[in-house]
C-alpha cells in the first residue's frame, strides 16, 4: 500500500531550529528532520526519535490537517474536567436510595435500578466507582445465617 506523501512543511529551517531550541519537542524535531532531507523515510525518522513509525504518521497527519499549532497541541485523554458519569439528579437519587434501610443486594441490582428508573445504561465499573469512591458507601449485604443457629 503506497504511503501518503509528506505534507508540505511551510516553516523555514531557521524557524524550526529556533522553535526547537526554545521548546525541545520531538514533534518539532520530526519536522526539522523532514525539512532538512525530504527523502528521509518515516522509519528512519521514527528510529532517530525513538518513536514508532505509526506515531510519526499520526503526527504528520495532524500537521497536514492543522499546521504547526495543531501538531504541538496535546489533546487530553479521558473525560472532560467536571464531566460526571451520571447526571446530578440521578446522583442525588442514588444517594437517597442508598440511605434507605432496604438498600441494594449488589452493584448489579443498583445498575438495574438506574436503568429502570432513569433509562441510563451505566457500566458496572462506573456504578462501583461511583458508590465506593464518590459516595463513600458500601452495599452492605447481611451474611447468610445457618437456619439451626439460634
């Protein structure tokens, strides 16, 4: 499968060198290497920068789409700050329900209740983390008692 050609690097060698000196980023170094020698392969640049060939390809696609600023902007992974697994009203309802004496027999039962009451499909792990770490609660289930025990 033929590779996509290198995107045109619009910055001059001098601009790239100055920016690299100031910021010391491998992404800038990659552009500098390709600007110095456009015949250089992605594999050679990847080996020089101790990165994978796929990473170099991803960086080049990013540069082609948005230029130098897009290449240098780092996207945060994970949920956005302040994002919650469940909406606030559902969170409050779970809190209230956990305070009731009957409670839940387990996290699966709580997960099912959330689905039935609010129509939300929340993963088991999210339910567990929400109850255990955010609400600081435990789903307490009494241990079975032997019928002959007084």
